[in-house]
C-alpha cells in the first residue's frame, strides 16, 4: 500500500499539465464534466472504504472506560472464603418478602456457589417466584466459569446459562412459553465477573477507607460497569446484635453490545456492609431503585461446614 500510494501521488510535471490541457480541449467541456464526476465517484468509493476500515479498526480497540477497570491486578491477598452456609431475607422498604439459602463449597481448584429461594408470606400470594442459581468459578483467580439459573413464576419459567472464557461472555435466556426462539447475547471483554465472584474478588482486596474498585459484572443477561467505593468502618445492627462492618457504596452503568456505557435507569444507588473480621461475610445490601429501596440481610451463618 505504501509503494502504491507513493507512485500515484508523485509530483505533477509541466508536461503532464500540458497533456491535460490538450486532452480537455479535444474532448470538450461536457466530456470533462463527466470525467470529473467519474473521478469523484471513485474518490467517494475510496473514502467509504477508508472510513469502513477505520471504523472496523476502532471497534477492535478497547473502550475508553477500560482503563478505569481495576481488576487487572488480580485477586488480593486476603484469605480465601471457607466453605459456607448462609441464609438471607429479602424485602422492599423494610418488609420481608423473600428468603434464600446460600451454600459455597470449595473443591478441586473451583468454588461452587448455589442459591435457592423464593417469595414468602403475603408477597407470595401476589407474586409467586422461585429461583435456583449455581455459579462455578476458579478459586485462585476468582474468575467465573459457568452459571445456570432457573426462575419459576406462576405462568412462566426462565432458564439462563452464562459461559465465561478469556475473550467473551455468552448468555442464553430461554423463556417458556414464548413465541420467539432464544437469542444468545455476547459481551466481548475480559475479565468479567458474576455477582458472586464480584463479592469474592472485592473481599480479597485490602478494602482500606477510600479505596475504589471498578469492574465489569455480568448478571442475568446483561453486562454492567460497577464502581465500588469503601466508605469506612462502622457498627451495624443485624438481627439482635450489633456487628463491626466495612461499609461500601456502589453504582452501575449498563454496557451495551458495542461496549458503550448507558445509565441504568432502574438503579439509583446502593450500599453494602461486610463483616469486619476474618470472613468478611456480606451482612446487608441495600439498593435504591425506581420503586423505593430493596434489601438483603443475613439471618444465619455456618462457617467451615
């Protein structure tokens, strides 16, 4: 390409100009106009090809926000999570509406987290929902490998699978009944974390006051850019006791298929508390959303099961 460009753009000699004048005089103005139109069309095609090539090359580069991601440093040195059995209650504006059972098991270099739960009490009479969720991740790097989730509603079931590799994340959400066949979604970025491994990666870090972590998270069927900031240490009332806790604040932005960031309109802000001890268990999470605020709070914990 370099030699071709140089040969076509060599300086024009006086002899060449004379030949052009002779050519124009013999062909007439109309022919000259047609020649200019033809040349302009060719030039337009060249420019279009150049723009298309430039656009393709720009799509292969990382997005502008990629430099803000902090997960390139890898997992921290805080001791890894032991086997756990936790139970949580979920609610809206202080009213309990659901319960969940969470188990974390480390085996053969992997960590498997399983969650099962659903709506309870009066909330279940209004909205029936049962969820079974499983995530398998690499224990050392805390990178997720595979997720399978089943959601059961009164008149519908949803099966979601998410596959993580060193280049992309691919998810498939199958809704039954549905008139349209499921379509896979792909996010081309690395590393990407699940909700569970986001928490595991976060707790592995020093978590000094003011520390900020930025990471890409994939949940259900979409990617998000999460910004998490350590606010400080405080006491929080959980159940019947007060606990020492590390408070964090977090926010999300949606990542579309072209790796562009968009405001996540349903989510306003969030905060969470981890136990300030050798386990750093998630004690409570609150999120301000478009209908008020929702929460999850630990009820029981069995460490080293």
